[in-house]
């Protein structure tokens, strides 16, 4: 699936783990060796896991469902936001609101509130409000937009989560697991790979590593979107051919 080469991962520092004293023993199968007190991740395992993750996530998207990107750590926010926006997928890069998945109905209410603020601010009546009230509304809108801007178009629960740093995003992962939503995640040597359905052993702190893995996942999603579009076109063509056949059959009977 992924077109990445061994050297690409090495150059991005994907193999650099944490200090050996900070390791999670459950990551042992993905660790190649220890060097200067640091665990090094087995790049071959990373490539195999990434291929498996890309294949699975491509098929989820091909079925017409959404993947939510989750990355609230600073060094991941920029790349994750850019890729999610490009693919028109939901994303959370500011703060994970407890219940974003398990209490989705409440989140929908907040999204409706954000929408009502946007409509109000475009209305002439907004200009007639005193400046203090206008400022309060703007602040509330900006606050909601900052937290929920990435999920504003989400009308139903996502079919999967793609997470950077499974330790940091443990609340999001717990909610997804509770609802049976599969999780794809970058897992460093200090994390538990069993927390996610598709662990991708990799350095989840370095920008280059995060960007490389995220772009590989994004390309798989893009491929899934492209295949879905082709599937729809093929179905439409088949339907048109079926209708034409029926019409031709009726004409020949006459």
C-alpha cells in the first residue's frame, strides 16, 4: 500500500523511541534494539503495520464513511489540520471534549449553537445590539469554532479514528473503543499498542515522523475516495445500460 521506502522512515527519525526507562513492555515486539539508553523501533515492523493500516483505512473510506483525525499535541496540529481539511475529513486538534463520541447528541447541540451564532452575526439585527453584547457573542462563537471547527460538518459518528500519540489521546480512544469504532494510531515505545486496533509503531514526537506517517495515511484515504467515486460511476453506467436494455427489449416486443 504505502510507497514509503526504508530510507524515508530513517531520514524522518521514525525509529527513535523514548528512553529505555520510560518504555512500555507491551511494545517489545516492535523494538529493534537499545542504543545509548534509547529504544529504537524496528522499521520493518513499522512498514508492515503501516501497510496494514493503509489497506484497512482505504476500504473504510471507499465504503463512504468518515475518518476522524485526532492530534492535540502542538507538533502534530499543523500537519493533521492541513491533511484533514484537504481530504474533507473531521478533525480535532485543539482539545478533545469529553463525550465527543459517546455523547454525540450534546455535541450536535453545540454545533447548532455555533451555526445560530454565524446566522445571527450576518443578520441586520446583530448590528443593533450594544457593543458589549456583540463582543460576548463573538467571543462565544470563536470559542466554539476553535474547539468544534473541525467537526462542524459531521452529521453522524465517524467510522474510524486516526490518532497521533495514544497516551495523550486516551480519552478519545476510550470513547471510540466503547462504541466499537476502530482506532488507527501512531504508537511510541512508551505507549500500549493494545489500546488501538491498528498500531503504527513510530516516533510520535518529531514533526517529520508525524508528517511522514500522516501523509501515508492521507494518501490511502485519498485512494479510497477515488475508488469510491469510480464505484459510483460504474454503478451509474450499469444502471443506464440496464435501463437501455429494458427499453430495447420493449421496443423489439412491439
